[in-house]
């Protein structure tokens, strides 16, 4: 697999530029603006084996989007190929509307990156809430164009907290995670939960969402919403127009 070349082509990161730690904010922005978060495979109940080859082919060759375990796995492989010390990790998401933790457990995928003996959280699969910079494991607040982010310890876990630009007025909880590495094959079990469990947040309606320089855009089978500089524009759509609008607004073509 030519992950390095394919990832750079998909995201627009310079093809010949050595990737250094200082470049990670730029890389995370380019990744967020290029590869959408979407759940069409979940809605279609597709259960292909989630191997490295399958996810690279889907996101980088076919140029589709994916959920957190696909987005973060492909980024993880790219970072590893460029010499970074990285591991995949799991988290459980917090619902700020119900003030409860996910009832289906640890289904969120992210990356732990170690650089100069310091650990950082890297995440490109948390929808519109992703930090576009590495977040250190030391409670230090960091800021990107998408907002402010920090990690605090809680009992035996770490908690990602955020103030998303144009969305939050104070710190809120994103998800809890542990730093122990997990195997890529474990995402098959996560994917099955998201397809089969009644409490899954991703098996109810089609969803595609992506950050933009001005805010974000979200497409469902009922509406298209665009946030720009704190203001939103929403239009109702017909379900049969979903694929056409995905091509128009996200430059992805879902295979029938």
C-alpha cells in the first residue's frame, strides 16, 4: 500500500515535504477539510472486514469518507509510515444533551502520539468537534481554528474537553479514553455495535459532515446545513437527492 503518497494526494499535503511535528496542525486541518465524516456503510449494514487495506482503499483510492475508526486508522497508518510513534486508542463519548456516557461503551477511535517523551491526543474522527492540533496529556489548553481543547485526568481515565468555536461558551466533555493501544481488528466489533445496537447514534439516518474554513457543513437524508462564521443556513432536501448533494458539497460519490 502506498499510504504516504495516497494520503498526501487526498489531503493536499505537499508530496515531497518531510512530515515533522510542527507540521501536524496543518496536516490535521487539511485532513479535516478533505475527508468527510459519514455513516453510509453503517446505514447500508455493510460488514466488510475492516483491514488496513480495506480502509485505505475506501478513503484514499475510492475517496469516500468514513466514521472515526476509518478516519483515524488511515491517519494513524500515515503518521506511522512517516516515522511517528503512534498507537490507536478507544474512547467512550459523552452526550451533553442527556449528560450521560454512551450506553454502548468504547466506540470512539483516536490516536495517541508520543513525541519527545510527551503524549498527545490526535483525532480526526469526532465530527465537527475535532481538535486541529495535537492535545497534550497534561491539562494544558491548546487552541486551533476550531476552538480550544484540553485533556484532564478523571479517576483512571483521561477526558477530552473542548470549547468549539461558535458553539460553546464554556468547557464541555467530549469523551473519556485510556491510553492503552488497541488492534485495528477491534474496529470490526465497534462497527457491528454501531450497525446492530438500538442505542447506536449512527444507524438512524444518513449523515455526512465536514469542517470548513468558515465553520462546517452537514448533510442528512432530510436536510443540508451550512455553518459559516457562526451563522447557519439550512435547506430541506429529498432523500433521493442525497447522493447528488454528497457529490456537490463533499466531492464524494457513494457506491450503490
